[in-house]
């Protein structure tokens, strides 16, 4: 509800802003277009005159040198004005006109070079004519661009009508230039006559079309031009040239109704009249855009205000309803988080401690009515009841399995202890060497069976039955661990520090080292040796077990070390397909006594197991030795 209300408010405000902004675009467009119209008229007139005089200069008329210089100055002034309006033109069409305007400016930059070619006579006349026509054509293209990006269709149509007068004026100028050059040369080829006729047709066609689309004052303005004496003189001169046909230097000139000067004066009058008509028609379109923009801005403000009022009213109403719903949602969230973060973890701890729990008593009772939110709360109550029932069932199952697990382990331990006692008695009484060796092998196997039984007891969460009253020398622990290995003959012991291990940790350290030594012998070739050594370090005493096997991958070392540092729940470890039970027992024993065990690659390519026994579990056997100050005196744990 809140999202929809805010969205409505945003849409209402955005619509009002958009309408006002769209309306203001019409006014801005009109101002920008108006600022470029007057410079465009000056540029068209100036470059048309420079084109005519440049063509006469190339035709050999030296009398046009002075007027040509004046015309160039006017062209430069007009070009500067247009150049300065480049940014305004870009604003008319910021998304699509940038490339065209850059091309226009590159064309304008070539004007000085062309003028030099005209003065030296090194540029062909048709190239000069085409270049100036292209420059003037940029104004026609810019007019079409303004029509294309006009804010309203009506404005675009009026501008399109205005372009026809500009085209008529340009066609007249081109025809006048062609005729002037022909008269200066005294000849006109058939191709030149054809080109002249085309421009005359274009001029008259654009004028005729303008008469069909213009209305009111602008139509009267066009009629005044076509009814003028100058118009009659221009058309008569054009008809005479077309009627005369091609002329060569050897032909006699047919009589023409006007002299060159008279024709140019009449053409200039008509041309300027058409340009003025184009400017006025463009101004009318800009006035329409400005009026529409002001009216649209006013309507947009009124409409936007109404939309905003409706949106605010809907927002306030929805906000009141949403706040009530949100308050209930927050209460539901608080109660469900309390169940997930406090009550469920507490229930799991109680179940792990063996406490008897009733599912109905622990199930949540979230009451939020009968609406959709109440249905969600009821669904959560049911899910919570199912989760509590499953947890209780799993805890009961695990407790039963653990009890059976420990019972079997204890029974096996009792049988093994009796077996070891009988084997010890038989070893003492046996005198036959071969039989004694066989008894020793059976003794090792029984010792391994005892450790397996102790493994089960450790995994079951209890302590093995073996106990020591006093601290034991580390060397004796190492020897005891080696003695529990079936391949004890492959184990080589190097000197270890003369320290003693606390009595309460003796059984665990022996068991831990025996598991590591068993792993070392099991995963290395039978002809290789397993090195066991020890040394004193800053944090205690280290025992290293190094084999010459194949080792493991770096990822496997990382995985095993992570498990040794933080052993997971046994049920999780037991489900792993590649788990090693011995390492899990090592992790349990190490965690119980705060012993650090880490695996890495040995210099032989096998595995090095580094066991760090903390200083709190060791003492120096000789109190006068240099290391005696590092280890505290250990005592029996009650």
C-alpha cells in the first residue's frame, strides 16, 4: 500500500513537472529558432552575392574585383554570426544535430582556401559554384532541422511552408548567376542552358507551391512580389534566354529584354522579397510555438497541481492504513525473530543436554487475527511446531543411538582389556621365541582394538577408561603411541625434549599420537620409515610425525586443517564420504586439551603432522634445565 501510494505521488509530481517542462520547451524552441533566423538571412544574401561575383571573376570580368571584396566582407560577418549560433542550433536538437553542425563548421572553415583559388584562377568554376551552393544549402538544411524538431506538428508545417520561399530564392540566385556568367562569356552551351532551365523551373515551382499553402498576410506578401514589375522583368529575361537557346561565340546574340545590370537589380529585388517572406513565415511559426508553449505551461501547472492534490490525498489515506499494517508486521517480525534467535537455539541446547521437552509446550502461539497476516502467523505456528517435533525426535534418536554406541564400545573395551591381560600373562610365561613373537603380534592387534573401542567412547562424548596418577615423560608417551601401531618397526624416534605431560592429558596425547602414527604408516610405502621427533618452542613443546608417502593436495590439506582446528558435529562428519575417522578423533582429543594439530607437506613429499602441546600441559623433568622456567609445574586434575 505504501509503495503504491508513494508511486502515485511520484507519478503525479513527475507528470506535473514533465508537463511544465514540455510546455517550456516550446517557448525555448521559439526563442532559439528566432535567434538564428536573422543571421541565416544575412548569410544567404551574402554568399549568394559572393557566388555570383566569384563566378564573374572567373569568367574574366575584372570590374567585379572591388564589389567582390565587399561581398566577402559581408559573407565573413554573416559567417561569424552563424558560427556563434552553433550552440543554439545544437540545443534545438541535442541528440541528433551535433554531427551535422560539426560538418557545417568544417565546410565554413574551407571558405578562405576557396577564395584564394578564385583569386588565382586555379579552381574550376563548377567547383566554386558547387561549393557556395553547398554553403548556402546548410541554411536550407538547418531550416528543415528546425521543422523536424519543432514542438508541435502545426509549427513544423508552417516552417515547412517557409522553406519553399527559401528554396525559391536560392534557385533564383543560382539561375541569375548562371545567366550572368553566360552573358559575360557571350556563350551558353546546351548543358548550361539545361541547367539554367532546371533552376528556373525550380524557382517558379517553389513560388507556385508557396502560393497554394500560404494564407493571409503572407499570401498577400507573395502576391505583391509576383505582381511587381521586377518579377515581370526577371521572368521575361529567363524566358528570353530559354527561348534563345544555346549560344556560341560565333553566333549573333538575339535581342534580350534587359541588360545584365537591369536583370541583376530585378533579381536582387525578387530574391530579397522571397527571403523576407521566408523570415516572416518562420517568425509566424515561432510565434505560434511561443503562444502554445505559454498556454501549455499554464494548463500544465493547473493540471499538475490537481494531480498532486489527488496524489497527496491518496498518499495520506494509504499512509494511515499502511502504518497500522506495518505496526502489526513489526510485531510479527519481533516475535518470529525471538523464536528463531532465542527460543529455538535454547531448545536445541536443552535437547543436546538431554533434557526432556514436550513439543506442544515449546510451540509458538502467534495470534494476529484471521486476515492474511493472521494466516501467515498461523502458518508459522504450524511450521514451528513441525520443526520442534522434528528436533525432539532427532534428539531422542541420537540419544538412543549414542547409548547403544557407548554400550557396545564399553563392552568391547572390557573384552579387549581382558584379552590384553591374558596376552600379557602368556607373554611372561612363554619361552618359545616363535610363539612369543606371535603373542607380541596378537598383543599389538589387541592394543589396536582397544584404541578403536576408545575411539567409539570418545566420539560418544565420554572419557576412555585409562588413567594416570602422575605426569609422564614425553618420550614414554611417544614410545607408548608407537607401540600401539601395528607397524611399529617402521617408526624411528629422534630425540625429544626432557619434559613430562600432565597426568590428565597422558591418555589423550598417547591416543592422539597413535592415530597420527597409524595414518603415517598406512599412507606411506611399507619400505619407508616414519620419523617421530620433538622440540621445545615458545608456546610449548612440539611433536612432529613425518612420513614419506604421496601426501595430499593443497585443498585437502586446507580441508583437514580446518576440521582439526574446529571439528564439526560427529553426525555431519560421519556423513562425509571422504572423512577419516582417525583425524576426527585427533580433532576431538586436541580440542579437549587445547592442543594444536596441523598437517602440511613434508620435505619428502609426504605429510608432516605438527602437534603443539601447550606449556600448561608440560613441565621440565629436570628443574635445573634451561627450559624449566618455560613450563609450569603440572599437577593432577581432580
